[in-house]
């Protein structure tokens, strides 16, 4: 028989573990500040943990306190019993043999001899589930306050907990991996299934749920949407790069920004109906959730979460509040907008190759486009080219200056007078629509859920093209593609410039890509000239 483990359990055990953690934090702070006296005090506070003793002794030796370092280590030598590694493994073997009380005692002893981790506390929790569930839940509460290290250990204990009487607890180590960005498709898929079964995990302690974000409705939506993306990548992702590269080798791809500008300028001169629309990962999410071809690749819960997430981002509204018939009508209108467009902006192969977080959504859009009956002579380009058009022709002044009319569909009241003054256009018609939720202005806090269908229906009815070839600039997200198609149907020219409308009024809605743009917005009407 082995020697006896440390005879400590219950509240005293939890208190001892927390004392070790406090001592470790005190030690690291003292070492960083070079305070030898505080290092000694930290070692005394955590003298049951060999790791703390060794780290303190090494610092004291290097600081010229060799004798004190030796005395610390001598006290450490008095810590009897087997090593932490042996204790830990013996506890695991006891558990496998069904000797749960022995397993719990030796696991506690191993934790007291070491800097404990969340994985160790959760391993003890799984053992305690067979002894006393209340103690097991105490270990869950302890785990979130310990170090979330050892990703393999967290994954391993998650598998154990999934097979236990409380599989909902497996969400704890899996969420730790997720928060530390050490998750993978397996972790996300398992979490998605756990959210399906356990909702907001009401049986977990509230403090644990709050610490891990399990009490927030968006956590489950985000994880399930990510799981949906994983499934899309597995099913259709491998073809993404090849498909994009093949498209870019074709004579229908316009790579050069100057060539796009020339195409637009020629269209303005001809006064013929024309639309330039763009799509990306957002449109891909909507299409995947609303199209049977792609929805069958996903679980129903993941597809619904993906749609719910993007709808909240766009409109700040629960998509469940929208009539299903309107959503089905919207996907049909979107298909018409892309099929009728003369120029379509899609994700380039270079972006797909690096943007692993969105490749599945972007591939959906590409594959969906292949199934549309596109207008004869449809061309393609990089969806990000409006920014490069602006860089080549700031605020599209050379393209549009002196036009008799300009239409705007965007969320910015002040853009029309500023742009009209800058371009020398006196007749500017502005259709103001609610902005996307991330803009975060007071307007967005007040008008969530207004854009679709109420404002959308009004704008579709009010769009007016006063003469053939009248130009509209549009920055209105998903619905902007449909507005553009409406302008084209009425004989106008529609250019989907997207978030450029934000940058033009000094709002950076695209992080690094828009830093320079937002720092140099359109001048006010008083200074434009």
C-alpha cells in the first residue's frame, strides 16, 4: 500500500488551494519588482508547494541570498510522500478501478503539492460526482479561478465529463479553450450540441456561468454559428481557392482598379442601366441559412444560429420576429440582384487563402452564384475594390463631378450635403436607412428592427430615377444589393460602395483598412470646393 495522502478535504482543501494561488501571484509580483523580503514572505505563504519554493530559492540565490535560498529548499525537502506526478497518476488508476474515495484523496494531495490548474480541479470534480455532487460543484467553482492551462488536459477532462452523470459540466473546460482561442472544430461542435441540450446551463453555479459567458444569449449563438462554419468548410471549403483562382483567370475578371473606373465612367457616359453589387461572408451566411442546398449540410440549430447572428448584426433584431415568407422573398430578391448585376464584387483568392475564419461563408456565396442565371456579359472583380477606387479617385470626384443628379442610400444624414457640395451636384436625393448595429451611434440604439421590412418597403417604393443613367451610390448592407437592382430596373446606374459611406463621414467601421480613410473624411459643405 502507498503512503497516506494529505488528510485535507472540503472547505479546508479549497482554502489551501486558493492560498497557494495567492502566494504564487505574490511571488511573481515580488520577483518582477526585485523585492527579496516579499519573495521570502511569498515562499512562506506557499510553503506546501515545491514549485513556489524552487522559484523563490532561485531568485534569492541570484540576488545574493544563497543561505536563505538553501534554508527554503531544506524545508522543501521535508515535504514527504511521493511526487506529484506519481500521486496524480495513482489517483487516475484508483478512479479507473472504481476506488473513488482513494482517487479523490490522492488527487487533492497532488493538487496541494503543485500549482493546480483548472484541468486538475475539473478532474477532481469528475471523481467527486460519484461521491458527493455538492463537493463536485465546489470544484467547478474552484476551477474557473485557477489557471486555464494545459489544453490537452482540458480536452481530456471534457471527454470524461461528457460520459458522466453531469455532461453539462463539460461546457466548462470547453469554454475555457474557446475563450483562450485554443478551440477547434471538435470543441465548437461539442459545445454546440451542449447548448442544444442544456440551454443556458441552469444547473451550473451562477458565478461560473458569468465567468464563462454562459449567461449571455449571444455566446450560444456565436458558438453555434462557428460550428456551422466548420461544417461548411468541411463540406465545400476545399474547393474555395481553386474556384476563386479559376474565376480570376477568366476574361470576365477585372483585376485592375483603373479598368473598373474606366468601365464605370463609360457607363455614366452611355446613360444605360447598370449595377455593381458586392458580396462577402455576411451574404454567404444568409444564403447558407436560407437555401436548402447549403442548409442540409448543417444541423438545424447551427443554421438557425448563423442566421440569427448575422441578422442581429445587420438589423439588431431577432430574425424570429420576421415573417418567414418575407425572408424567403428576400433571398429571391437577392438572387435577382446578383443575377442582374453587370459587375459583381466577390472575395479574391488571396483573401480566401488567408481568411480561415470566413472561408466557408465566402465559398457558399461563390457556389450559389454559379447556380444563378447571370446577365449576359456579367463581369467580376474584387469585392474590396470600392476602397481602392476611392484611393485612385477620392470621393469619386472625377467619376461623378458635374452630374445633374446623384442618389444616395445610406445611414448618414450629413453625407448628401457634403458630397453634393464637394462634387458640385445640386440635386442630391438621399434615402436614409438604419445603419448596422456595430456603428453603435445613438441612432442605432433607437432604430433596431426598423430597416426590414418597414424602411425597406418604403425605400423600394420611393427610389426614383429622374432620367436614364442617373447615378446612385449605395451603402446599405444586404438590402443595398436589392436597392441597387431596383435602381437598375428603373434605368439608373447603381454602385454598391458599402462601408465607404462610413469612412466618408469620418467613421471607421472596418478597423485597419479604414484608418486613413476615416481620418480624411469629406469636407463640410462650407469648405468643399
